[in-house]
């Protein structure tokens, strides 16, 4: 089969490598004219205008890492050679969990600490050397070639390209899907976020690869990267006018220094910034429906990753789900049935539940950020999670492992809520919440924060 993959981001590169491994001929088209940088540090300044998210924090979850381990081991090996670190469950949990004795399954609870630019650079480096992949950058796709409702190829600014299958991996703003009559569901995530990257001057202030918290009026996180780098991200409600000033680099830096978990990393004696402050807005959850009444709207065309299903990037699922979607497409092709229908069924099973979970979580978070009263059911569940589940995640190794599996896409979004070995313990911990000392806030209250940021 001859396949055209449009978009050489993570989903497109991963899918191209998976297809080529199965013996297919792949033409990979990338609009940005971006020759491969020499190394990860040069790649950090890569001109990737088509992927503005590359200069923000990224979580490379265990499901994506395990997929590379099992299906694209050459990529995993290249990532490790590029300075990417694998981070296991025992590396991530706090000291309040005393028993970290390895258990069966721990080998799967491993994330990657990495900059997005390094991850994408490594994928492209492997793809350029892979047999069966013709990667062409600086080629813009301007339209689809159609025979009725069957897509036969793409029109580019360099001429027409024909193929047996066209794969849209151009991400959230996909212009190809907009050329088709494809309905969608979407909701605003209700957040915007700002990120900045740093490089350590010496030792890290603590061993943890990922840290963060929710202060209600804002969320923040510190992500370790490759080669002694890390990033800090602050997210706040889209309509929070008082927080908009954080787009000023000086005020962002001031905000970082007001929260201990961020301050100890950004202290000038510990690290130095290596890039500008980057803002990202217009973030949505969306799912597009390519099949109606059991029939594909078009044949010869599929969309993967964010072009098909996208979720709030705050949860870090995008890259891993994009790679998963690529494997689902390859499975559909292997099955030999109608590819479009098989991929639609797999998408509904493996990706859409994460879209639904993201929509539900964002709705509650937005209400909390606006100070609105939650429904009785939402208030109860939020309390159970915060005062029951998260207490055990910090103190109980078994609960921590189960939660880590869910966070890393290794179980369904709501698997823990129906786990009869876990939920009774969560509810017991929640019922005793009044007997524990209240958890100290990991940062100032909103009034103090805004006063100091603006002083």
C-alpha cells in the first residue's frame, strides 16, 4: 500500500514508522521547511510554526513509552541516546510512601522525562533513516484529490500526489478535515497556559521528575526534561482577567517565586532560563465523527491524533494517544476489512473515553475556578478524590500504583472508580478526613498571590 501521511509531528512520524515497519510505502509531507537540527539543544530552537505547542511542557506517558518499547524499540533506544530519561513509579512517588519494593507490573509504570522538541527531533531522525519513508519538508498540502466520496490523494504546492490512503496527522487546526463534511463535538477547556524552560546549573533541588498542584485559581507544574533541562507551566482560567498579566515575563517570574515548589527550581542559583515565555490559548476538547449510520463519510482518508480526537493538553495525553492511534490504524489495515470502519470502532473504544473524561473534568475545574457552586454529586466526587483518593496516592503504595496506571492511560478513565479492591479504602480514608491535619496549601491564597505579583 502507498500511504500519504500529512504532518510530521509526533502522531505523523510515529504512524509513518509503524506503517513502514509493516512494509508499506509512506510519503510523509510536512508544511514547515525544517531541516533536521544537529542535536537536541539546537532542536529546542527549531522553527516549528505549525506546532506552537512544542515549546510547552509535555508529559510522555507510560502507554506511549511502552508502545515504543514493544513496537518501535529503535526509537526508544535513540531517545535514551539523546539524553531522555526513563522515570519509574518508585522515582515519582513521595517519601510518604515507605515501601517501594518492586512489584509485577512496575516495569510498565515508566514515563519519559523529555522536551517535546527532543522527542520529535528523535522521531524524525529515525524516520529519515528508515526504509520505506519518503519525508519531504516544506511541502504544503492545499487540497484533497477526490473521486466522488473516495479520496485518491492530495494536492500540494509542489504538485499532485496519489495514494491508496491519505492520513491526516496535522493536529488540532486540521484544514484537511475542514474540507470534508465531518461533524464534530467540542468544548472549550476553559484554560490558557504559560510555559518557560530552564537549564540546571548543577544538581536538581530534589529527585522528583514531575511536581505540581492546583491552587484553585491556578494550576502549576514542573517537568524535568532531557539533558539537565526542565520546564515550568502555569495554567489559569481563560476568563480570569486578573491573571492575564502573567503573560508579562517579569510577572510570570514573580509568580514562580511565590510558590515553593516552583521557586526552588527557578532560583537563579539553581538554574537559568533557556527560552522565552510562551503562551497558549484556544484550547479545546474535540472529537470528529467520520462514520455515519455504519458508513464512512469518505473512503481513502483517515485522521489520527489531534486531527480526530483532542483533549485538554494540561492532562498530557496528546502525544501518547497520537502514537496509540497510529497503532490502531496499522491494526485496522492488517485486519484487511474496511479500514475506515475498523479505525472508527477502535477510536471510540480507545480514545473517545479520554475525550469524555476531559470534558467532564474541565467542566468541574472551570466552575471551581469561577467560584461557582458545584452540584451535590460533583461536590461529593471532588471531595472523595481530594480528601480520600489523593491522600492514599501519597501514602498507600497499592493505591498509588493503580492511580499511576490510570494517569498513564494504562487503564480506562474510570477504572479506579469501579475497582472493588481500591474504592472501599478510598471511601474509608475520605470518611476519616476530619481526623487528619488539613493539608497545607502549596502556595499563597489568590488575594495574596495577586497582590504580590502586581507589587
